[in-house]
C-alpha cells in the first residue's frame, strides 16, 4: 500500500530499541518522562502514536522541534484505507497538518488571559473549525499570522475525506500547522462539538471582526 504519495518526504519506520540499563531495570540517572498520545493528520494518512512530553505543553513541544519520534504507532492510509502498525515512526513537523491532543490542555500556569474567537480554516485536505484564543483587543488574523508554526485551536472539529466517505473527529484541542493553512475565516457554523461546552454565549463571538485570510503556502 502507498501512504507516502503526497508527503514532502516519506515517513521513516524503524525498530524501537529499549534504553540501556544498569541491570536494576532502569538506566543510570534516568528521569521518568511522561508521554502523550497524539493523532496526526498528514498528507497521506491519519496516524496515532505516543510521544515523550519534553515540554510543559504539546504546543511548546511541537514548536521547539522539527522532527518527532512516535512509538506504538498506528497509521491508516487516506488513499485506500489500508492500515499499518509500527513500533516507531519519525515524523517531520512539516508533514503534520493537524495534531489532535487527547486529555487535558496542559499546564494551567502557562495560560494567559485570552478571548476565544470562533474560526474555521482549511489546512491541506482537512477542514478545521473551533476557537482561536487571542489576547483581548488583538486582531485574530494578525495574531494567527504572527504566531509560531504550530497554533492551538480548542473545542475543535476536524473533517476530511477517506476511502469510506467523509469523516469527522472532535477534540478538546488540536494544534494546527499554520504554515500549511490555505485559508482562515470567521466560523459560519456552530463550532461547539456536541459534547463540549464553551464560555457563555456572547463571550466567544465578541470582538472577532470580519476577518478572512488567504494563507499563502510557504
């Protein structure tokens, strides 16, 4: 099966080797690192795997590194639906259109006061809508354009075409690769997933303005 036809470079699959041990079941001086499960939406597949969380938040981790080694990985081809399980897979950041984060949103101490603005965007083959968080008084478009490569969107929905039809997934948080975004616009639909609640009505839509941006590919 082909899962690589639309990627800038192929995913590299390799064997996962356990770290060297001192014989006591743990490597000398080792520190336990938490892992996080991510669903990756790439150009030719949807994948799931586990990644060491070497930063306070997934967004920080993905902005600080250009390549990621996932373990216990499962991939499903967008072309023909074939599936592949791999011990380890290395994925470059520029291959990731969207990364969905399961579980909590990260360290609350790292959060700043923001206003959620309902948006929708097209990121390669994926339609994404949810809330872009901006500092009050900030233009949402300028905020999106000025951020680092990976931008979080909360209460998010991802929609795409698969061999068995249109598919939809809802997530508390996704991280979007803004460098691969085709366009961004105010949400024309209710961004709230059915099983999630946002801030009281009126808070999320105020000060958003009428912004539409065509994002040039870089």
